[in-house]
């Protein structure tokens, strides 16, 4: 009778843990196709499952194709879009009117020639004009990326270098339009025209002016100064 009771007695808490662990490992082995995993049934007397066996089971879980697929899925829904957003092109459209590289190069050469002739003030003047034009190009690039504060600083510095550069004022006007400051933009347009702006054909193609092109004040300004240059 005692022997029969011993056979039918429920497993102890320790045995239950071992059985549960064995079943979990067996399931993992089936799901993962058994790739590279094995369970070593080993006991040392009445001790717990060996630590090495537990570590092996954890490793199998981490390397399971199911777990890997879930991890990959989460990565694709968070990390990948963030990387794509970081490298995505700016949504703001480019505008403004920039001086050409040939124009800047000619200004630089003029400065070098004046310096060679001993005309230090003339060389500095030409150098400042070239630097102002380069700053205008940088400001336009910054505006196209939506960096309006940086563009404004660049244009203000350009105006300090060459206070009579019409493209400085013109692009300041474009900047004011982007900021929604139409009245100030009109003042900058007029300053540009007063300082010898001659790029009226290019201006008709500038997309940044689409919102003001039919404004009676702007139309009057353009007609006034364009007729003076023809």
C-alpha cells in the first residue's frame, strides 16, 4: 500500500518546476525548429535545475525565430521611419534670387587685382561685396530648409558687409513673406528696387511671391521701378 501511494503521489514543488521548465523548452524547440537548441535533463541529487541549463533555455528564447521576428517588427515600426524622416528632404520650397558663382568669382578677382595694385580700401570693398553675395546664397539655402532665424542672421550680416546689395533686401523681403509679415516685406522690396535691383524677369519665376503677386501695393511698386530700368 505504501508503495502504491508513493507512485500515485503528486509531484513536489521542485518537480513541478522542473516539469514546467522541460515543457517550455520543448515548446520552444518545436517553434524554433530545434535549431541549435537542446535540453539537458540533469539533476544533482535534490538540487535545483543547474544554472547552465537555465541560461541555455534563456538563450533559446532570445534567439527564437518568433522572438526575433517580433523584435524586427518593432524595429521596423520605430527606428526605420525615424531614420527615414531624418534623411527626408525638406518640405519647404526653394525661392529667392541668388547671385551666380561667376558673379562672386569676378568680385573676388577684382579684389585680388586691387590688392595687387596697392588699393587696400578698394580690395576690402570688393571682398566685402563678394562675401555679402556668398552670405545671400547661404541664407537662401537656409530658408529652403525652413531655418528662417538663421537665414535672417545671414542676410543681416550680408547687409553689414554690403549695405547697397539689392539681393540682400530682396531676399529679406522673401523672408518676411515666409514669416507672414507682408507690410515689412513691401518695405524690403522697395529698398531692393532703390538699390538697383534688375532681376525683374527672375522675380516673376520666384514661387515665394505667389501670395503677394496680385497685391495692388506690390503691383504698383514693381510697375514704378521696373519702368525706370527699361
